[in-house]
C-alpha cells in the first residue's frame, strides 16, 4: 500500500501543478487577449481618425474645386459680356452717321497732319479724307474708320483708326467697365 500512497501523492502533486499551470496559462491568455483587444481598439481608432481626416481633406478639395469652377464660370460669363459690350461698341462706331464720321476725321486730321506726308483710310471715308487734308492719299486700309498718317520716309505711322482707339480706350477702362457692369 505504500506504493499507492506515493503514486497518489505524485498524482495529487501533478494535478496541483496542472491546475497551477492552467491558472497561469488562463491568466496569461487573458492578458494576451486584453492586449490584443486594446491593440485592436487603437488600430480601429487610428484608422477611424485617418479616415475622418481623409474625408475632411477630400471634402475640402471638392469644395475648393467647386469654388474654382464657379469662379471660372463666372469669369467666362463676365468675359463674354465684356466681349459683347466691345462688339456693341464696334457696331455703334461702324454705324456713325457721315456727319459724325466727318467731324471725328476732321478733328484727327487737324491735330496730326503736320507730322505726316501720306494718309490712309477705309474705302468708305476716302472722299471725306481727301476733302479734309492736303496729305497724299496713299490708299485704303481695312478698319472701322479713322486714319493712319505716315511720315515721308515711312518710318513713323500714327494709327488713329477707330479700331485702335477703341482697343486702347477699352484696355484703359477695362476695370471701370467691369466695375460698372459687375459691381
């Protein structure tokens, strides 16, 4: 019987060791699981924060892109309107009465013929120009009206065509015109 007691003592000791090892393993497993849960929460939190940051950035980019498109559309509409105003001005100039055209040509020629030898105009104004000046009539040019005066050696050309005057005035007054039209 002595052997049975020794075996029972060994078995009890082994059972106690197994129980102790199981408790330690369960405790270690619990720590590992808790650590894994905490890591998972951290990873989820980081990914959620990154996703929210990405969403905020994308939203801001979309808003900026939409604002830029609105500005581009608005600028294109303004440009078209300014081009329409310019075209209307050209149309008004081309519709000058013969009297108005003669009055303007007289003013231009009177102030500038002393610096020239030759003069050019469009075909519609040729007779009026010849009547208003003693400069040599050098031919027709394509323009809305007005004249080009050239010196004797053709090194200086004074362009007083209505086209050039309109373009110059338009460029000088572009901001004012835009302010009037668009506030």
